[in-house]
């Protein structure tokens, strides 16, 4: 680690691909180097008490943690961290080689790639996207990223994809009601099918389990809609809702679509035989 930091003094983001057995120790080792401002932790299954210790230590040093249990994030036309965006064919299909006007934050990494696809079809594309991770205690929250997007003039609309379990979405409701967030927000919490089961359901993520009625996806969708978010009737209608909001912004002149950039001319994109960007 010391040798890597010495060789790359300008690096300020570290992607931690270590397994759950060593991610904790390697993250604390990284926190010894002030040049690192963001750490993305890919591993899932890190014990929750260890995760909370990592988050506390990182916050004390002003370091942002994305994850654990994340695929990372992407800023089209700039860079990606982790496995976000997938391989070259998906990057091209979702137009992740140039920025759009829509920024999103998601719990799920797999569903963040679905958002890349949906947003690319319904709008002029993704400006930035982050998957905060599916564990019970993510290093950064929905609001951490939505506030950044709110402050960025290049971002014209927001998309939030939450899920059953946890109460972080209610912080977004409060921000909408107070005016802290005033850009158009399309939101949906997945896991509404949990109500069809007679007993408590644990979905794939460690944090995807409702411990009270307030943590159900349906309750959070209802609260988001009441707070002023654009909430579709079902996940299948998410793309239509995003397109409707986008079209309204284009009609109002808030978004001015630019001529499409051919991928071969996109800055820094190599479309040769390699599969990864």
C-alpha cells in the first residue's frame, strides 16, 4: 500500500476489491493515507459492527465510503469505479461514453445497470450514477449523493431507486418538503411484492428486509409521492415516468438536447478488441 501511494501521489480514489475476510483491514490501512478521499468497497458480507467502525473512522477523516456491497459508480465521459456499467457492449448501448442530464442513486448495483439502460432510452442519458450498496449500513446515503446532484448545475433531474428495508428514503421526503431538494425527482422503491407473502421476507441484500411497516417498499413509495416525487404506479412504468418528466424539462427549455456523439469520437473511449472501458 505504501509503495502504491508513493508511486501515485495524485490518486485520491481507492477501489477495494478485497474479499469480506480482508476488506476491513485493508480499508483501515487505506485510511492512514490522507491523499485518499473516497473508498469504494465491493465486498458484501462484512459484519455490520465492522462496517459501522469503518464508516465512523472514515467520517472522522473526511473520507467518503461507497459500499460495502457495491458495484461502484460512473460518470459518463469521465470515469467509472468498480464494475458499474458492465462491459463495452453495455457501455455503448446505454450511451455511457458521454454525459447526459440525469443523475441517479441506487441501492442495488445490478439495478443501477438497469437504470443506465432505462435512462438512456427515456432521456439524453446519465450524468452520474452511484450504487450505495445493499448492506444495512452503507457508507454514504441517498441524501449524500442527491445533495451533490442538487448543487451541480449540469444535473437537471434526479432518479432514486430505493428498496424494501431501512428508512433512508424518508430523509429524501423531508428534503423535498423543506425545499432542500427542488430538482424534479423520479423515485421508486423495489420490493412491493413482499406484501404478497404471509411472513417476513429477506431479499438478496442484507438490508432488504422490512422490520416494520414503515420500512416496506409500498409505504416508502407512498411517502415519496406525498412529498412531491414523481412515483410511477409500478416498476414497469418507471421508464415512462422518467420520460414524461424529461420531456417536460425539454419543453420548458431546462434541458437542451445536444447532437449525439459518435462513440468513436468520445473522449478516452477505446472501442477496440478489449471488452472493458
